[in-house]
C-alpha cells in the first residue's frame, strides 16, 4: 500500500490550505521558498517517534514532524498537510483525531480531515480562527512540530500509511515545497464495541464542528485551475 501522487491529490492538498473568502488576508505573502530553478524540494520533511499501533477509542500517540530548510532563504507560511490511507479504504474523516502544536501557543490546534475521490484523508495544518498563519523555517534550520493522533472507537482495524505534504501558502495560491517519508501504523480494534458506536465525549474531543468542516469544503471549492508541476514546485 503506497500513497499516490497524481495531480488530483496535489489539487486536494493545495486546496486544503488555501484561505476561504471569509478568511482571505490582505498582508503581503511571504517570499517564495521554491524557485523555478530548484531541482529538489526546498524543505525536507521527516516523521519520527510515532507508535506502531493505535487502539481504536484509546488515547493519543505522539509523533514529530521535522521540517528542514535546505535553502539560504527563510521559508514562511508553511502548512503541512497529513494524508492518511488505510488498506481497506474504510477510514472516515471523523475518525482520526489529529492535533499539532505551534511554538507560540500552549494549546494544540485541531486538524480537520476531508476525504478525496480516492478515499484518502487529507488534513491540513490550518487554524484560521486561532490566527495560525503557518510555520516559519529559517534558512539552514530544522523546525520540529509536535503532533498527536488518536482514533475514535468506531475506527475499523487495519493498516494505515501517513505522509505529510508541505505547502507554502502565498495569498490565495500555494507551492508544494516538501514531502515526508511514510509513517506506517496499525489500528487495533476497540474491545467490546460495535462498528459505528462512538461516545459523545469522543465527538467533543475531535473538535470537528460545522465551522471547521465548512472551511475545508470551501477551500476545496476555491480551487478551479489546473496544476503545473516541476520537481520542486507545484502551483495551482
């Protein structure tokens, strides 16, 4: 089981981090991290430290996403996008409970997943309501982002591959500037639970309300153009 990377997934990833009309910003976008002459991605990404298994309905497992800027220029407006693919294509967007931490805030930011046409789950690191404008990775430096993941009790047992795409948001556009290695784990079944049963406190823990879902759907709807790709630059 491998993640695919055709144009449709590029589009879904880029759309997930683009601002909606209600949250569009008037500030000048950060300088481009990628250039037309780049052969490789300007950022390298690595997932480390995650558990091998997650019990459905269990607690959080913590892992880390390392973002390394290989260029001589600062990269701002950086938004990782986690893509989850399970072997049975049964994992639903409401079942992974993913949160990430930013350097300027003690409380984690929630990640809201959407399902692509190929049943991948795409979860961008965006939080418009909290004013999160992306990470900044200085030239030649590595930024480590703490992430935690749990699964609701109705998640089916199976194998899952996680990967992080890295996007630089620039106004209402975006560049694909990095991609991580695969992180493989297994979901273990919740004992004594029937498929589809979810506790109310689990639904509250996900933080997936109507507002967050509408923001992601609206972002996808904004993406109407084609996608040109080069080895280091993916732009809508």
